[in-house]
C-alpha cells in the first residue's frame, strides 16, 4: 500500500523590502504556535497592525530569526529594479514511527526500526515588490482616490 502524501499548505506573500523580514517571522511564528506541542505561555507580536501569536521558546526564536534573515538577504541580493524577486521557505513537520525491520523477526532479533514520516508541509512563497515611484517608495494605486 502506497503511503499517503502529507498536505501542503502554500501561502503567497507580496511585500516590500522593508517589511519582508517581519512578515516572514510573523507567519512562521503563527505556524509554529499552532503546531508546537510542549506547554507554552501564549504571547503575541504586532506585524503591520496585526496581532499574531508568538512562540517564546529561545531555540525556536533563534531558528526563525536565522531563516527569516537568510530569506531577506537572498531576496535583497537578487533583487533588480523593475522586476519582482521571488523566493520561498518551507516548513515540514515530521514524526518518528516505529516499523518492523524487513525480513523475519526471529532472524533479526525482532528489531524495530524508526522512520521519520512527514505529516504536514507549509510553503511560504515571498515576492518582493519593486518600488513604483521615483522616490523609491512603495506605491499602491488601489489606495489612491481622486
């Protein structure tokens, strides 16, 4: 029987260079807040006037900060004027499952092997917006009314 593939959740983000790191950090903290199993005290952060959940585990905070910074540097180094730059970051959740080793149990001593099985995938696709004005500011024409 073929193992079932885990669900893949894709989030598309369109942002400017100034906000990309904060937005990625906020989204990653939200994902981990809902999937983090140890006991934690609920915390929140503000990202672009939105209140998002936050995981206060020092190791996880360091990991998220590192990955958000790497993504920000990658987007900054590959951005060019008059074009949108894209990058992505993936989060995969695994669990260890025990299964019997192949062959006859009494030849292998009944040993059980562990395998890591992915049970959920998140893909965050980030598009870096290019400034549209000569002053280099982000400009959204949908917000302008005459």
